[in-house]
C-alpha cells in the first residue's frame, strides 16, 4: 500500500519551476489574464519553457543555451517579456548551483 501511495504523491519539479516563474510574473503586475492565456496557447513559447527547464536542471550545453532563449522572442512582445522572467530564474538557479 505504501508503494502505491508514494507513486500517487510524487513531486513534479517541472510544475514547481513553472509555479515559481508564474508567481514572479503575477507579482510584477506586468501581465493581464489574457496575456497568460496567450502564452499558454503559444506552442513556440511552451517549447522554450521546456528548454529553459532543461537548462534549469542540467545546466547549459551546446544545444540548449540561455542566449538562444533570449534571441528567440522580441523583447517588446508578451512572450519576450515573459521569457525574461524565465531566464532570470534559470540564471539565479545556475548561480546558486555554482556556489
């Protein structure tokens, strides 16, 4: 029974990462509800989030780099502003890992 219980309540670290970024975006008051819906439906942004989470967990490599993520979106667009929050969080994590 304990084995089944442990599987049911397994921690999802990707969800925790997304929730952390989401809370920072909300607290900044730069985004409307429609903006959140728009970036949720944007497939290119969602793929970039997966790439950012990979860097968050494993660090940068030849394929996945923060500079590629920064260049992917225009800084004036909603996706670009949201990606700055994601990149800042990843940079903070990498800085803490290196210490």
